[in-house]
C-alpha cells in the first residue's frame, strides 16, 4: 500500500472513529516488525502490539469500556 493511500485510509476511518487511526498505526508497526530480522525482542513486540490492537478493537466493538482519562497518572 502506498503512503498516500494509507494516509487517506487513516483520515477517512478517523472521521468515523479516531480509534481507527490508532488501529492502523498498530497494524503498520506489526508489519514493520515482521520485516525486521527475527529476534526475541521483535516477537515480543509483535505480541504486545497484537494485544493492544485486540483491546482497541474490543473497545470499538463495545465489548470493553474505553479507559477513563482521569484515572491516568
């Protein structure tokens, strides 16, 4: 996918729900990690990103409440 189409996709999806922009950023990070030479750190990073994506998508689907910004910090 070209950078222009990825930017357009993120912009359009973010117009529906800004969390989609973060979801696509996570997918791009997973793809980038998979392109790097194999390492234990890379594998753990991919698992971390996939968990983050699963939580985000559950939130979008309404299966999980979004985090309360007041509770951070």
